[in-house]
C-alpha cells in the first residue's frame, strides 16, 4: 500500500524577507505527503479541527493522497507562526497553538495496518512508538524528530529509536542526541542506538547518508529564489521515502538515489510559501532538477 505517514497537519503563518503567508497549509505530514505523492502511494494519519479549510483537504486528495486517516474533531486546528531573517536556516517561532493536536492519539485503522513503509514524522516519541505497536512489520520504519523531544523526552525517544530502521535528523539534532561534534562519530552512536541507516540533513548544504559502513554526501543545490524553508526537511523525507517505496527495496544504490530525490523535492518546496510549489510539479520538472543535482558532483577524473 505504499507509505503510511503519521504526523501533523497545521495552519502556518510565516514571514520571511521575501513575503508572508497567513494560515497556509503546513505540518510535517502534509509536506511529507505532498512530496512523496510524486513517487508512490501515500496514506496520512493526522488530526485537524472543525475550522480546517475543506480546500486544503481537496488539495491533498488532488494529489491522490489517502486522507481517510485524517480525523476532523471539535476544536481548532494546530497553528504555528514563525519568522525567518536572511539566514533562512533558522526559524524564530513566534507562536505555537497545539489546539486539537495536543490530545492527538493516532489510531491506525484496519485498512492501514499493513503498510509497506512507515514514516513517523515529527511528533511525540511516545506516540511514534504507539504507531509502531499498531502496525504489522513494514519493510522499513523511518523516523524524524527534533530538539524539543531530544531535550524533553530523550528516554522515550531512545526507546522508540530502538524499534526503527532509519532516522532523518539535522546536524544540530545529531550532535544534541549523541554529544558528539563530529557527524561521523554522531552517526555511529545513533546506529548503536538501533537504526542502521542515518540521514543527516544539512539544509542548503545538502545531506549525509550513513549505511552499513558507507558514507554518501549529497550536494545542496544553489537556488536563485528561496522564499520559505518551512517544511523543507519534511519534503526531503517525502522524496527520499517516496523513491524507496517506488523501488521497493532498501540497498545502498537505492538509498543514494533517494537522498538526491529528497534533495530535489526540498529544493522545490523552498521556492514558494506553504506547499504552493509542490501543488503542480510535472515528471519533467523533477527529472530536470535531478539532472542538475547529478551535474553538481559529476566530473571527469584525470588524477
């Protein structure tokens, strides 16, 4: 059945030096699903309030995303407000209103309990573990997390990490989780915690893949127009997992190409606010950008 993703759906208000959007479609599961939908079948489990715009649900459906697992309950939808300065790698959170997301307890229906691949987007590690316990053994379980959980619920996070195959985290999170400044040492420590595959996201500078003793470095793509980096990491994960699901196996060659496709999708995401750039990409758009990434690191050796 492709990928099952469990995470947040939100209404984001974001201001950058290049514009502002008020209550745009956001959330970890949203960006992931919009990105992954170009590569594979995706089913979402999340919660929204009764105020959530129907147009946003229709957009997800227009990408053939299965939204039966999105619960609509009384109350207000999760809202996040943030601002970026010219250093777009760092967001300043202005306001977070969890609303219905505060009491979210994912319930996996019978028709979603047998996913080929499971992605646990950035939510409480206790909830992530509860999802793992509700599904049959997928081919691969992947997880994303953040500083908030590493600092506030590290013991719970470590219990969950033991149960997964792959983790995606950024540089700061890798160092915080392991206490290591070297990303190579950090990756080895994380692998000792459980997952054999680690992807360390480096924002505009690319990503590092660690798998069975191999290290692969993917470049960052220089872009002329970057408007909103919100959801870039989730879009990366969507492209990454989407390719793995499409191929149906997890080997080094597949993982390397998945990292590049993740970077491709993230590079599109940042070009517009919210999910606007991910609404209407074409196969040709993705292929052309993939070629740009290949060209960045391709050269003829005369050494």
